[in-house]
C-alpha cells in the first residue's frame, strides 16, 4: 500500500487518536480525584461547609455527563444526620431504562471523609480521604459516563455519591428507606469504596463473600477478562464496613470489589507505602500509580453489564450478617 504524505498523516492521526483520548480521559479522572481530595475541601467532613462544595462538584459532573436528576429536578437527596444541625445530601443521577420497568441497579461511592483535626507533627490535620474515597467517586462518575454513551439500559441505573458514610453509613441507609425506584425491585448495589491506584494487577476479591449467592457468577464474569479471584480471609471481618451493608441487611444484593497484589505475568507486588486511610496521610502522593485504574473500571463495568441482562434475581442468603451491632 502506497501512502501519500497527506494519507500518511491522517493514518498516523487515526492511530494516535485512541492514545490522545485515553490520555485526556485519564487526565479528567485524575482531576476529579485531585479536586475532591484537595486541601481546599478540608477533608469533606460531615457538617462542614466544604462538603457542600464537593456535592456541588459531583452534581455538576452528573449534569454534564447527561444523567437525569430526581423527579423534583434536583440531584440532591437531603437528609438529617443524628447530632448534626446541617443537613447532608446524597448526590443522585439517573439513567432511565430503555423500556418501562420498576427494576433498578444502584451504584454507590461515598464522597464524605473525616474532615479536619488539630494539626499535629508533620501533618496538616486535613483528612483528605484520597484513596477513601475521592478516587472511588471519580470511578463512579466515569462508570456513569460509560453507560451514558451506550443504548438505554434494561434497568434504571441510579448513581449515588453517598454522604455521611464514615460516621455510620447514613446516606446509604437513607437511600434504602427512600429509594428513587421501589426497594423490592433494586436488583443490585455495586459499591466503589477504594480503587486500584497501585498499578496493573492480576487478582481481585469481592466483599462480602459470605451470605450471598452470586460469587460464582462474578468469578465467571471476571475470568473472561483474565482476572484471578484471590480473597484474603480478613474480608470476613468487613461485612458491615461499607455502604453495601445498608442494602445487604435489607436483603438487597450488594458488593464492593478490590484488586490484590498479584502482578500481571506472575509474582507479588511489594507493599506500597500509601498513607494510612482515616488519617491526614490519605493524600495523593508519589506512590500513586494510575495504570491500574482503567482495568479496574472495566471489571466493574463488565460485571454490571452481566447482571443487568440477568433475567432472574440474585439473593442475599443471610441478611443478618450485615446488620450493625
Ligand atoms: Zn470508605
């Protein structure tokens, strides 16, 4: 094949386009994370003025993506948190199903963190909540964007950036009591709390692995993308630690999915010295490696696509496991 200079240039451009747009996409993803985790938002504490800035940012992103607000025209679902004067808001964006249905699939990621404390030592006293969970909110918005680019889904999709998770999963509990679509028809809650910023990884695990009947199916789906299922035993102590518990305790299937430490091609990654979560150390720093983000997103998306098409429901076999003491 002969290529003229002009043809050659357009050929080159076409070949580069996916690289350019991927770079742009990753820049956007990083920018969402960086804004939410910035010192300006002072740790997105429940009751703070700054968490309202985070809520406004997420609502504006939902609007730009093309998600629909609730019936009252608002992206905010306000609720009262015990012992706080200020109301908090779940930020909710919807993609309606292509055909009439009452079924909905819910996607959650909490956007609150632990605010600020008196600074001590080298730290600035701001609990930035970067891994927990600014990056998860960025992932939630990106999943929403990907679904928006497709044909209308078979179920309603409800994307919820939940509030007041860190002080008692209040936002998700409020949603379960006040859902946009009937609670009995929520087929699944896919939760993002923490995300892979450790670089490319081969293995993953699902929380919970007890009290639900859909682990085998997730493993089959994940295997089609080459992922290795590798659950550590400590996850069984985390049954009530996430927004998922609000759903699971009511008998609604829900899960969170983390990646492990296996490297692609074999071997274990060395532990990465990220700052501790729930401390001022949880900031974006030089240890963050964004190369695993896209694969983690693709895994979540593939599983969501699978369960959206599944004709019959999956179940929570032991809701009691997820009831807070
Ligand atoms: Zn969290």
